[in-house]
């Protein structure tokens, strides 16, 4: 995003440039969020869902997306290899039904779920809980949209006030990193 913004800020005709920058920011965050999970999260999500009821692969994908309120949608390329690995480990079994493989836990799988942590990946991260990586891009995009709106419709005084607020927010964010 370096050199994406005009040097003289977003005055006059540059409002369109600001809107383009907001859209670029949104697309970068959307690419980064919602589709990736930490190591082991697909595995724990699959096991947690199969502890509730047998499902086929696409049901698992849809259920994770629903429960995470859209902040995480694992790909088929991560779910199906995980299902195969869990089957190889003897934690789940697949049965053919109406041309689809329906996966369910084995006794060993139920023991694994019983001994696992109580929270599921969609409970511990994402916009639903207000924490985790997925919440940050969403908040950033919403802030950029608000700034863009002020830039398009605000008076010069309102724009100056918004710039001051954004500069303060940037300093405070860096202060958070400095604490760690």
C-alpha cells in the first residue's frame, strides 16, 4: 500500500482517491481474513462439529462459516485432507450415503473430543466474540469508511477534526505495540 495515497492528503478532487484507497484496504483485509485459521483449528473444529452429529464435508464448511458469523470459511482443500487424516488416525469414519461420504466420530474420536479444550475455534476468535485477528480488519475497514464519509460530505472543519482523531488513533495503536 506504500505510495497508494496522495502526498497532499484527501482534499478537493482527491476524495475519489481516498475512496479507492478505502476499497484497496478493504480488499486486502478481506483476502487476509475469513479464510485462514491457525494450525490445528480446522482439526478441532471438525472434531467439535462431528461430536454434535454426523456430517458431510460441505456441511462442515458451511457450519464453521455460520458459527463464525462469516469470519472463517475453511476451504475444501483444508477440510477434506483433515477428514482423511482424522480417518487415518481412527478418530472418525466415513460411510457412503446417497453418493456422499458422511463422517462421524469413532469411540477414539469421542475420547479425543472429551479430553480437548472446551472452546471451539469459532468461539475464541472472530467478530462474534470481538477478539482475534478477524475483528481487527473489520474494525479498520469500518473506520476507513467513516473517514471516507467525512471526507466526502464534511465541512473543512469536520475534516480537520477527523484527521486529528485518526492521527491520535494511529499513535495509540503504535503505543499498544510498544507495550508488548
